[in-house]
C-alpha cells in the first residue's frame, strides 16, 4: 500500500470515527463516553494497523509525512493567491496558530482566517460530526469547549495514568497515546519531550474552539467580530492554562486528541507541516504575542 492509499484509508476511518462520535458528543457523560469508546474500538484497531503501515512506508521512502493538496507547485501558487486575496488583520494575526492543526487535517489553509471548502460540505460536517445545526448550537459548543469539555471528563484519568495511579482510561486510549509518543519521537523529535511532560488535555478543547470559530464565519452563522471575540477568549484561556510556548500547546492538542479519539497519522503530518516545514509561520506568530 502506497502513501496515497494509506491517506485514503485514513480518511475513511476518520469519517467512521466522526460518525460514531457524533452520536455521543452532544452529551459527553461518562456513560456515553464508555459507549462511544466501545464502538470505536474496531475502528481504532484498524487505525493502529494503518499507522504501522504508514510509518513503514515513510521510513522506506525516506520522506516526510505528506497529506496536503497545497504541496504541489500548482497548489502552492493557488494557496499564495488565496492568501493575497484574504489579508489578515494585523492585530489578529497572532491568533493564526490556534486551530491551524485541524485546518491542515481538513485541507484548509491555516495562514489566513478565510476558508476554501464548500459551505454545504462544512454544514454537513458540522451536523454529522458535531451535532451542530445552527449558530445557537455553535455558540453552545464554543462555550462548552472553553470550559474544558473533554479535559473535565478525561483529564484526571490521563494524569493518573501518567502518574501510574488507578484510572479509567481504556486500553485503546492508552495504546493511542503510546503510538503518539512513538510517532512523535520519529517525526517530531523537538516536540516529543513536551508530549512526555504534558499534564493537561485542555488544548484539545481550546484548539477546536478556535477552529470552529473560523468555520462559523465561513458558514455565515456569526460575523468576524464575534469570531475574533471567541478566539480572543481562547487565547486568554491558553495563557491562563499555564502554557508558555506553542510547543507545549501543540503537545497538549496531540495528547488530548489521542486520548479522546485515537491516534491519526494525518494529525502528525499536520503538526509536522506547521512546526517543521513552515517554521517561518511560527516565527511570525510567536507565543509571546498572545
């Protein structure tokens, strides 16, 4: 199986995971999370098998992970023009890294706040994967994520697991975390130490809030001013949560994602793109500017 086939299979499994998640995400009680994890077990096993193939192919080809349409020359030109056509307000550029990883995994440019995807596709994604049908639902989700929607449910168990104390994390979540650690050591060695020291899953909630705030503007559910107000709240919560650099924040996103939804090689590829391939982007938006 070559890299393109692996990416296609990853996308299929990701869709299955999102469909399962959508049934329970609106009411993340411990009982519902157990049911969700049980239904996701078979898919997560397939993902684990695919991860092994992914790493083997990448090592054999001696190339970096790739998942992005914009890597091709023609795509680069298209992206550059899109960025020029959608300038970022100077005082808001500091927020661009928030939500960048999720934009990458959904084939959207992260260098601007504007988005390229069909609105109908995004509306379907919001409904099917998030249970969000309108602006009211969207605002409720943003508020929930700012409050630590999944950190509050899974964070203590994660910290107990790290401290080798009794916890209720299932075997799949633990395996996903261990796979993340292995993959980060291979492809994100500068980020790996931060993953090992990660103590909170809150960035997984906060990054999704910043991501959704952009989508809601794209869908016309909220205006840019409200979107930036939400993202400013996210930025404030990032700092209040004790993060001091982007590496700590991205490590928390990856750990939170792995514990909550399982390991996804495309997530590693997205973070590689942002932190390694596009270092100038991160230099242009230092954490100290938040």
